[in-house]
C-alpha cells in the first residue's frame, strides 16, 4: 500500500491513508464506465507499522475509458471532476474522517470507535460550466506534455482523455480536513472556479 501520513495523534503515533489496490486488476477485466476505489484510514504506531485500521472508506470516482497508445488499447481510469472522496485528519487522541458527498465528519478514537458526528445542513451546490472550464484549464497546465516530441506523441491519447473528464453533478461538501496546533478542526470548502484544484 502507498501510505500517505495525514496527521499525528500526539502520543507519537500517526494517521495515514492508503488507496485500495483493487482498482488496478479490476480495470484490466472490466468494461468501460464508472468505478470507485476505496481509501483505507490507518493508525500507525511510532515505528510506522499499522496498529489499527479504521476501515475502508469510499475513494474518488473514476470513469474507465479505453485509450489507444502505440497500437495497443488499454483501460485507463479518468478521475471524475469534483468527485467526492474521503478526507481524514488527526489531533491529540482523536481522528476525524468524512466522506465529502455530504457535510458529515466523524470523530473517532485511534482504535476506530465513533465518539461523535459533526454535521451541517446545506444544499448541494451544482457544478457550473465555469467550474468545469476552470478544472480543465488547471488540468492542462498541470499535465503539460514533455518537450520530447516522441514522449509527447506517445502520451497525447492519455492527455486527450484526461482533458475531457466526466464531472460530478454537485460539488463536494468539503475539500480538506486539518487539525491545528491547538487541536481545533478546520474544514476546507470549495470557494469557486478560480480557487479549486483538480
């Protein structure tokens, strides 16, 4: 698993996330269409070993498309623009996990026992054309092909597929979670088409 440390619990242990590896083999055997992987939220001990798992949570959505490169057609998972996903953060003795399809964040013990829920009633905000254009523009800037002509030609079908993603109908309820030095939870929210990142 590719671990990403997202916080420290204050006792020398850490919180990490790791995407499920299931989507890779599934891509090779499935037809095109929507797919969703899982994201594991893990409690690591001071040595970096997994002490506990808070379980799998929904990962980001992708659309599987067939892309031809060098005469070979292969499945490629294209991220869905503005997909909801799982966000996690940690503070002294507490783990926060939320799936951003709704404004609900669970507060857990490091062993995964739910201590409480943070909720906010809000209307889903639709993804606008301006949001989509901003997403595409930043995606093209981030994925500019190499100056090497051969590499650019080889990668062009992938870049073309990535430049025309499917989009979620509504924006995620939140974009990130962060616990500050005082132990307060901060929830990042989408601010508009010019401030978000793919």
